[in-house]
């Protein structure tokens, strides 16, 4: 009987020893806080080394594309009349010096008449001066007569030059009697606005431009910044714009002007950004989404959004400690684009899981 009890006790001790050995082996690969991933599991993960860096929190606002007023020419009517012909359609590219329209104008007729009268008076004054000079040389005219003739000629010439300049300024031709005003392009660019058609009656007091030319190489976006975000915008901040029309394209520029007036109704401040416009894709009137990146950076630790996950409503990350992956709670701060600021819980030089962080978290939870 004692022999049987001894054998039973020995077997129990051997079984207990084997069980403890198995638990210790399992503990090497699985703990209450993490686990050591297998080679196949490791292939699903990517890591990033924690380091301090310069980051900025972009501000996203909405704005409207407008002309770059520094690259826009508006052509206003300087004569009254009727539009005889328009040579370009909206959207056409116009080169400097090309004829854009012709206008039949009584103003030009008046300038031509004044020019003709001034030219006739100059011819008369020139002949009279020549005649008095000849008489003065023969002592048949006094010095006073000669002086008067020369003064009359000088006045007539000044009047002629003035009338000629006015006629040429208004597009008239000194050699033609046609009452036509020619509208020439003062610079090259796209015809982005056209307010006249053939037969349109125009007046010099018209507040609208006949044509608007712009090269569209650069455009402005007038963005609306709410009062609460006013302190986050500075002159020179870099901007990146996207549009519904071209969602895959990114248009870059910077903040050029910040208005000093607050719209009391909408509580927004107008911020003017200037964007480069390759391919002239951005057109005035389009709406754009603007990401404003402050020029002033913040020194901080920031991780990709994918690396941070919530557990029990607290942010966590997965840290590689030796061969083991462990979860660790962290304190997060601002959003820097697609990265999240980490205020506490990590040190520079540590490795965190980026791709697959949530997968590791689930594996750890399942192994508890």
C-alpha cells in the first residue's frame, strides 16, 4: 500500500514539473502586456522610429478663385459709339497688339474734324510766316510783324500737335476720315470676360469693361478664415489647394494678404492666397479647398495616424521592446496633417508599429 502511494506521489510530482515547464515556455512568448510575433505575423507590420521633428498644424478653409489683379488688364470704353465688329470669343488667347474690336464713333469724327482744322490753320500760319519773313528781308515788314507771324505759327503748330496726339490716343487715323475706333490688345492673355457684341451701344460713362485679359499663370483665392482661427494664419504661410474639377491635382502658393477687417455677420476674415496655375486649370469663379501650413513649426514627436488607436477611450500605441510587442497608453495633442502629436508616453529612439498596430492590439487582447 505504501509502495502504491509512493508511486502515485512520484507521478504527481512529475506531472506538476512538466506543467510548470510548459507554462514557463509559453510565458516566454506570451505575457499579459504583449507578445513576440512570428515571422509570418511580422510580415504584416511596419515600424517607425520615434524622433523629434518640426511639424505644423495645417488649417483647412474654403475660398473662391479670382483673377490675379497684378496680371489682369481691363479694357474700358474711351469713346461712345456702336460696336461694329468683335474679333475674339470668350476663352481665346489674344496676343499683344492684335485688333480686338472696331467701334463706329462720333467722338472719333469730332477728333478728326478738330485735327483737320488744326492742320489747315498750321498750313495758313506757315505760309503767312514765310511771306512775312520774305517781306522783312526786303524791309517791307517790321520786326513786330515778323514776331507776330512767328508767334501765330508757333501757336498753330502747338494746336496741331495736340489735336494729332488726341486723335492717335483715341485710335483715329490722321490719313483716314473713317469714324472708327480700333480696340487693340494692350498685352497678351486669355479673354476671360467679354461684355460686348456686334451692335452694342457703348458710352464712356459705362462702368463695365469691354474686355478683360488675364494670362492665368497665377490666380488668387480669396479664403474665409473664421475669427477663432485668425491667429493661426500668417503672411508667407504655404498653401495647397484642391478643387472639385481636378481632385487629383495640387496647386501650391502662399498667403499674400490678410485683411484687417472682420465681417461682423459671418465672423470671417478674408485671406488672399496666390497660387501657381500650371495648365491654366483654375478658373475665376471656381471654389477651392485651401490647406494653410503655418511657416512657424512646432518641435514635437508626431506619429502617423495609423499608429495610434483608441482602447477604452484612451489613445494607445504598440511599442517594440526587444523582441516583444507591447501596448502602451500615450497622451496625444494636435493634429499635424496626417500625423498626431504625442505629448507623453514615448521617448525618442523607440520603435512603434505603424501598419498593423490595431492587429497587434487585438492579438494581445486575445492572448490574455
